[in-house]
C-alpha cells in the first residue's frame, strides 16, 4: 500500500530529493514550499504553496491531506534556513527569522498533524535537524540553537507519541551540497564564504542522503547521522570531549585570524 507523505521545503534541495525517492517507490507525495518547483517528480506528486511560519497555511495543508487522501502517514518537517555569525553581531531580527522557520515551523507541523495521527492510531513525524545541533561549533550560534531545539523536541515526541502508535525520527545531516546557502544570513562575510565553501564540498549528495532517510524511516530508526565522518565526530565528543573541544578551539582560532584581517578592531587573546 502506498504511503501518503508531506514534505515541507520540498521544491528544491534535500526536500526535492526526498520527494523523488518517495514518488519513485510509488508513494503519494505532497510538496509544500513558498516557491513552486519548475517541475514535479514523476509519479503521484502534488504541490501547494505554504509558508511554515503561517498557521493558516498549515491548516490548509491538513485539509488538503484529509480531503484528497483521507489522512497522512509521514510528515517530513524539512523546510529550513542557515545562518552564521558571531553572537554579538546577530540582532533580534536574525534570531526571530531563523527560529521562526527552523524551530517554530517544525512545532507548527507537529501541532497540526499530531491530532490527525492520534485519530488514525498511526503516523510518523520526521524532523530534519542538523549535525550542528549536536556539535554546537562556534560562529553559528543561532543555527546551532535552532537545530539543537529540534533535536530536543524530537526526543520529547519520541516518548510522548509512542503510546499512540506514532513514530518519531530526527535527521542530523552534516554538509550536503544543496541550495541552502542561497538565502544564507550572515553579518560576517568571511564566515559566510567559509560556510558556502563547505556546503559546496559537502558529501554525500542530497539524493544519497535522501536514500538514507527513506530507509531509516521505513526501519523506524530514531536518530540518523548521514555522514560517516559526522558519526565519528559525535562519538569523539561523547567519549573524548576534551580532544573534541581542543580540535574545535583550534579550528575556530584559525577562523578568527581570518576574521581579524577583515575587522582590525576584533581583538584576539593569545593563549
């Protein structure tokens, strides 16, 4: 029996790759995004325009699923944005922007569809977080916080929803070559350039990550780290935290030296 899958931010990047994967498997897919894709993947795929920050848009997506499918099996909260910048340079608008999309957008999705899942006695909540929410590296405060909060929310929902037959999965990918940096917010041009360079060199591809996610959802796995090097980094932080901290501090000091060349007033203390 084909699954009914809703993917936010599905018009491009990882969301698009997920839509293609599900459609190719014969599932019914609803892509939601603020921008309509140039074309839809081959298969049973539909699109509605939606902003994850807007409550009425979520209600419209819920009504669509009930009217056209009679319910939903998998909710993929994929829509997200990225930001980098030193904490003192991030203003209120920067924080509101990223938290409204990366965190509250996920919360809106869960609040909207969990009642439907409970009525069905089944459903799967899939939240796309990031490795950043586990490692919390410097220069990315707002992004780290938004993704760490999604991981925390997912851990909460895992236990809270299990008695109702609802599964939860949280995905923590590292750098993947997508268009995420197109709307990158940053008050630090040097950090923005470094982030873009790392995204462009990201491996595996969005399609490879999507394949892992689809398999993990089918297997009912909770936390998914998509990159082998990321799994090693998380284990290092967990079991050898002092070494992980030393490595992070060394990389950041190298970055700070580059920042200082752009901003001579930035004073750096020599250890």
